[in-house]
């Protein structure tokens, strides 16, 4: 019976010691931190570059990049960056060759998905790099940022 209350007591005391030490150390680890674009950029493999919305918009305006949507096709069909290709991450191996045959290996490629925690564009970027593309970047939270900046999109035509 004595052991049953000692285990939780030891865990509570250990937690207080750890939290106390964390508060006095030089580089304290924050207990709560909002998810930001900087954090999500660091979440990808270091071998994949991310691109800002401003850089992506600039490449779009001079037609110097191919945008590839990593979201499922049903979501892509609800709206996407104007002219973007659809290559859902879950079908990348099956569909990639029909799409990438017309993309020169030196062309800028920007992958995107939606949501600050979405990692589909990063996974797709790694996949494309593994296929030999050199200029691949991931636009983190791309669809949301693209819409917030009122950049050109393709939306489904509504029938009347």
C-alpha cells in the first residue's frame, strides 16, 4: 500500500525539479509555444528548402516555376493555385511520371499543401528531389497563404 502513493509522489517531485531547473537554465525550453511558419519550416528535412509566399509569388508572376499541389485530388478540384499541377502525395509514385515528363530537371518546382502542420509538400519535395529535380522548394501552408495574399487561383466552375 505504501508503494502505491510513493510512485505518484516521486513522479510529481521529479516533475517539479525538472520544471524548476528548466526555468533557471540559460536556454530554457518553452513549455508552450504557438505553431508558427518558422517552426513549420524547420520541421522539414534539412535537405529541402522552403520558400516564402513573396518569393513564390514573384516566381509565379514571371512564370519561372511549376507549382505542384500535394493535397488529395478532391481537395485540389475545390480550388488550387492557378495553373498548378495535381500530384497527391499518397499517389505520387503512381502518377508522377505522367506529370513530370514535361518538366525540365532545372525548372523551379514549388510544392504546396494547406495548413501550418501539413507536411505533404515537404514529403513531395523530397520525393521529387530523389527523382533528380534540383530546384524544388516547399511552400509551407501554401494554399492558405496564397489566398490570404489574394493571388490568382483556379476555382471550380459553378453550373447555373
